[in-house]
C-alpha cells in the first residue's frame, strides 16, 4: 500500500506546510510483545505537554527491541537516505512483520511519531515531514514559495 501527498502553493504568499499520516497497527494482542526497529538518528525531547524542546536525545532505535511496557509516545528524527527508510514491527507470536516505509531527503518525511494508546492493543507509526508544533519551533517545517510544490510518499507492506 502506498500513499502520496502533493501540495502546491497557489497563493502569492509563502505557505508553511507540515504533513503527516497517522495509521495505527495491531496484530491481535498487546503491543508489549512486538519488536520495533526505527531508522532514527535521535529522539526529540519533549516537555510535559509533549511539545519538542529543541533538544535531541541520541539513543539507538535502529536495532530491533521489544516494546514491553514502554509508553513510546515520542518523535524521532530519521536517518536521511535521500530515498526510503523502513520502520519495522515484528510480532513473533503470529510471525508477521509490518514495514512502514517513507521517503526521506529534502522536503520529505524525515520525522516519525509513535504513540501507544492506554489499551496497548495498537501502535501508531506516523510518517511526518516535521516535528510536532513545527509552525512554532520550525523543526522540519516546509515553506512553499508561490507556485512551488511539495511531493512525498510513504507506505505499508507485510512480510
């Protein structure tokens, strides 16, 4: 499955753009048993309102780890490959791997947000062009000049 976004600024003024998709994934049980692999350079530190502070926390998410009881409501800066990067969810109980891919590079999906609801029956893996609150903090914010376009894609596959 693939989805593509294209935005063109038809106004005579610069236009800020932040784009994100917010799909939730589940495999039939609690996400605690799922293994997650995120191609991240760093995690965004947030304040008590979950707004990025501008600081980066360098931790390794590129190696597969079990979610366990982690809350994982976090934003990540992805490794920019000027191509595609893949976040993987693997549930060993049902032997299914879900791959969420996204284009990275200039004006692409260079951020990822995760969220696990209180029920812990699913996890959101959210490709984003910018960090949360980007209109204020400018982290990844795209500004389109008149007649300029932004276009990027992301998608999901099963393995």
